[in-house]
């Protein structure tokens, strides 16, 4: 949220390091920033006096925001090897998770995103990663979304990508035939003044050139460019011997030949799988050859057009375009994919991105899965080979990295986001956090998403501690203070915003979390109090200098200072399970109302209103599924996922038991589980060509 806010006020309480000495601090907040932190009560300002512990707001460094309305996915039992296994090869995932998201209309997505933000807020989270393409739903709403430009006063951007490495593409790109040249060239000294990115680009262009020579594709391309411009030659070259075209006709001949071309394109072994795509491909081929009028296409280029060759061919946009369209049926499948997709879409854009002056960081899933899975290792190898292992790249999960790869992460000053709950539920194991700490790698925390993760980062802290206790990792090795540092300071560092995000200091973003110190009776230090705090212990959450959530008393006070039009909203309503009440302020409601009027959507003036809104949209979706796909109705989410964990017994029960269940699994049990769910003994996504089967979060690269 970034709306205008210029008030100066103060909040008092105890910084963790001062709690033992009972030395109170006053945090003076001006606009969205902390102006000063001192021991003297400032005169002439509104001061919210508290006895609470003052921490920086928690930064959830990994989330799939809109998915956080879904309940836990019961079939995640630690049985998977890597993320593509469940995303691509495990049918129940689709019905439990992606089926529920796919059919949502726009305004339902916005309601889901805002619900997820409110849920994060109740767990002391002031910034979230993972808004994806739904930034419009979150601008000027509750908490920070790190990808929205300027959220922290930053001019540079943070970007997220679900996958920076896609196995379907890498299988094509990383044909082992590329390796000998890459290895040979990598050992040669680099030209002075050459940037590492340019060096990598050159190496790959050379390797590709070699491969194209070996596969005679280069000959084919050069011949094509060097031929006299005759349709006959063009078609013969284009269609090759695959279809037995004898080249006796012109444009009319191509039309007559169309059924055969379509038939070829429809053959799953050779080309596209569906009729529409085949028709499109045929049309673009025709367009490329003959042009829209039949007179301006490739065949009509002047005969003296200078032929391209070698590396020029790779860099020529027309050639790229050609391979992306018309040429795709005639070229070696692997090289075709490289040229048409990876080269243009991934490598250059990713490298280019990391070189952009306006970039702070890129956050992407990598090597998510079991530690000893060969595929997970290979993902980091690709990153290395492609020269993407640079400061600013933040790896989500990275569980499947070996020792050498982790060393490289440390040397290159990259960061890792740890999400133990999600890792354990999906893969039965998580990051080797002791080794990661020993190597000095910067680690932040993420709750991932509610289908396999925590409800918010406050829960993830507890999961992390329970996991460490279970693995007999002592407080000396990884302390509660370390965990809190991961959730605050380290997140700021990972984002290259270490001087404004994640600390309670002058000049930092005024994002605060105040915790009831009553917990200190049972926990020996303030950091342990936070790690073990529940939603009921959250006294105040301040985002961009605005108190948004907390105890009824604190929020009511803030509400009078800001002269809010509406009284703060007190929740939970049903106190059956939650024996506490908290209050919300919604300072952005004027702005929201305006947006909503123009789009004709209902208002989200209050959290209860937001819940009703989401609930009615979900019901409408249920009805639509019932009418259209009655067999799927049992897979549709029926109700809004509860705001507070205490209102969600299924979640709290799983939360309490999962470590015992998944960590005690032995190899035999895991094997049996894989068999039960019909997962092959081994699965490698390399070379898999059907990337359309993918059902996963938006890619925002
Ligand atoms: Zn994720």
C-alpha cells in the first residue's frame, strides 16, 4: 500500500535487546518511514503507549497469493521427488488445486488476493512475495507486495518468475550434444573487458552453431538463404522429404498441399496436437513465404538480398521469427525449440533482466524437491551453465542442491527462501539449514501457499522450530533469533533493500509487528516469544506507517487519531474457538470504493464484507461446476478458508501432527506411498515435450 500518509506519531514498547533491562523505546514514525528510535517520549505527538515487544513486520518471501484461499491438500504426504512431478504427472493435484483457480473470474481473483492479504496481516506479515499478475487487485490495499514498483520507496523493480528453468525447454536446450563445445570454450581465458553475460552468450552461440553444423541444420538454413528465390526450392526445403512434396506448384500448389501439411502438423510425433494450432501454423507458414498479398513474403525478397550465415543466422530476427513460425516443422525438434522458444524467451530475457539497471532482484523457484533427486541437481547446473548464478537471484526452496552447488550460492552472494512446511509435506525433507548457515548463505522465510504450507509466516516460524527440534538442531546452531532474522533482516537483504526493509531503525520503512510480552513468562528470550506467539498475541501491525490491525484498544486509538470514517472492525465474530478479538482499520477504503464503482464490483469496505464477497463468488462457481461438470463438484472448494487458524481445526490438527508423520517415514514407507499413488520409481522431466500439461501459478518474468 502506498497511499498518501504524512502523519507523524509514535509507538512505545520494548525492542528485543532492551526487554531484559526494561528500557522502553519510542519509535517515531513520519509518513511511511521511521524517523527516530529513542528513549524519550516525544512531546507534542500522539503516542501509542504499549508494553509490547517491537519487531520489524514479517516479510513472507514466498507465497502464491491468490491460492491462499485453498485448504490444505490432503494428498501431499511427502511422496514427491520434485515440483514437476505433482504439477505435471499427478492428476489429483489438478482437481484439488488448479481446478479451483482456473475458472475464477477476474473479480473473484481480486477477492481471493485481498483475503490472502488480510490473512497474512493477522500473522504479522507486512510484505508478501508472489502477487504474480494480480497486482491490480492489491495496489493500495493492505500490505506490501514486493513486486509492485515503489512499495518501499524503491525506484528499481523486483520481479518474480514461477520457473526460471523449465524442464521441457531445458531438455531441448540441454541436449548433451551442446556440452563438449561449452566445456571447451569455458576453459579458455576470457577476453579482457568482456562481461560474464556476454561471455556466456558467446559460448552458447558457438555451441549451438557447432550443434547445427553437426546436425546439418546449418547447411539447410544457409542453403535456404542462398537459393534463388523460387517457390519450388523454398517449399522443397521447407517441407523436405517428410511429406514427399515434389515442388511443381506455386502458391496454388501450397493450398492444394494444405491437407497433407495439416495432417503432418497434427501428428503428435512430429508437430502440434490440435487442429486450431495446426491451422495457425499453416497460415503463418504461408504468410511467411508469400506475404499477406501473395507478393511480399520471403519468396518475393530481391534475388540479391545478402545471404546470412553462421552466427548471423542466430542473431537475425527474421530467422528467429521463421523458426518460431513457418520453419518449425522442418527443423530438428531440439534445435527448433531452442531457437523458437528458449533462446528468445528465456536465456536472453533472463540474462538481460539481471543486467537491467532497474532490477533489484529476481525471485524464482529452483530445485524444489528431494535433496538427492538428479533432476533437482540439474536445475542448478543449468543456472550455472547459463551464467544466471548472480547476486540478486533469489532461489525459492533450492532443497535439491548438493554441497558444491550450495558453495556456489554462497560465493555468488545469492539468497535462498526456506519453506519447511511445504517442503516437508510435498517431499518429506527440506533444506539442510545447518550447512546453509555454515556457508553463510542469506536465508529468508516463506509460507509458500495454503494448499501445502502455513497459513502465515507466524506459523512457518513454529514449523521451522519444531522441525529443528525434531532433527535435534540446537538453539546454538539455529536459534529463534536466527529464525526471526530470516523473516525480517534477511528478507530485506535478499531483495537488495537491506537498508530500508526488515529492521526497526531510523530511515527504515515503518513496518512493525508488536507482540504481547505475556509469552515471555514461558519463553526465555523475546525472539522465542515471537517464534511461539499465536495470532492472539499480535498487538499491532503497522504497514507504511499506518496501524492496520491489532488489539481492539490499539486500533481504536489509531482510528480516532486518523479520524476514520468507519469504526474499526472487530473479529472473529464467532468466539467459539478463538477466545480473543482483534480489530482492523481499512485506511484505503475511499480509494477502494472508487475503483469498485468504476468496475461495478461490490465493495470491500470491511473484512467481513470481503469474506461475504469471496464466499458468494465461490458459491457461484460451485453452481457453475455443478451444472457443467457434475463429476467435479466434490473437488470444488465450498467455503472461504478461515481467517484465523483457530477457526480451522483441520489445519491446526495437521499442523500439530505433520512433522511426526512425515519425518518418521522411512525409505520403504515412502516407496510404498509412491506405489500407492502410482508414481513411477524414477521420473525425469528432461526431454518432456508436453509443457501444455502444466497447471501452475502465473509466470511473471
Ligand atoms: Zn511455490
